[in-house]
């Protein structure tokens, strides 16, 4: 049996299995991803990350690595902020002389680097915040600062795309919101043709938010990097915070800066949990030996 080595990593508890496929391409099926993501019978993860050889190594938009991102339910998505910090930790530590890393995702080129103030932290430029209804995308034209979406105690969210579509609800008491119950329905609301990540945020101090996110295709996670970026952007759009925001999630703290050039920079830790190997056919769910 051909074995594939993997690295288990996490960013504030949002966990990933990373497979380096730059020298040997990896074929992944939705069924294989679902099998491997199972925390009882598989490896267990929120997302599977495949590192691929850059497809345009000599082009003007060159990258150091291409990535594919698969949710636990087998769906493929275009961006994941916590995963990009883990990729940066993995590759920048392997090549200590490299100061920055260019990562090509489905959402475009992202740049990552070590946080010089906090050695265990990595920063990622998540690209521009997109707030038009077409870019989120929404099913129809409406005010993205006040989406026409209500369910139970939640209403009037902000819509924004940070590589993924997000709807951010602001609440007075985050502990009173049953996001595990409301998240699945809101994720699949007809307003979101590509589904959406559902965030609930509470202002807890000057430029400080508490956040929980129901991630499309994964469910409730301990941290959502793009969700933290979306919450910071949404809070500034609502005049609740400045452009530099501390976002506290269940797994820890992320620092977000929405720059005046519209790019959103996220900084936070990334850690390796363990390494292992699994039969290559498991990625296709062909056999489970």
C-alpha cells in the first residue's frame, strides 16, 4: 500500500491535516475527505490542506506554493486564514532564510510572514474585503451592511467576503445565542447561493470583539480566521471599532488590521500537533485498511 505522510496542525484549535503534494500530486474525493475527517474512525480535522507545486512558477503572479482546501464535509473552499498561518509556519521554518511566503489559493495570492513581535505568531494578508452583493455573493441585490436575514434572536447582519462569504450578526450576549442550532439553517439560507459562514460577535471593549463562527461545510470551530477578519471589517463598517481589532474566539485571540488599502491582515499562532501516514487510497475512500 502506498502511504501518504501528513502533518496535523492547528491555529487556536481550528485543526488541519496538511499533505505536501508538491512532488507527487494528491487526488482527493469528497468521500475520502469525509472519511479522514471523522474524529473516531479517521484522523480528524476541520479542513484538509493539500500543498501543490506552483502552477505559474515564473509568471508575474508567481507563488511559492499552491494550496487546495477541503472542508470536513468534502466541499472545496477558496480560503482559510488559520490554515494559511499553519502553512507559513511549516514552510518558513523549513526554509529559515525566507522572510515571506506567497500562497496561491482559490481566492487569489496571499502573502504570509513571521510576526516579529511574537515569534510563535504568523501574519497573513488575506487580500481585500469585498462588500458588494455580487462579490459576497448574494442571490439578489441588497444592502450588504444590513442584510435582510432574521432567524430567532439573530437579525440585521453585515455581509462581507474575505475569500469566503460571511454574515456577521452583532449581539449583546454571545453566550445566549444557540449558534449550533441556528448556524446550519443560516448557512444554507437562499440568500447565499454558495452558502455562508455565520458569525455572531459581541463588542467586549474598545476595539475588542468576542466571536463564534459556524463555518459552512464544517460546523462550529474553535477559531475561524477569515471569520475574524470579516467580524473586524463588519464592526468598523458599523462604527463599533477602529481598523485594528482584537478578536477573541473560543480557541484564543487573533489580531486583525483592516488597512486603508482595503487589505485585511490577520496575526495569530500556528502549532504542529503530530505527524503520521495514511494509505493513499483513504483520500478516495477506496479502502480503509
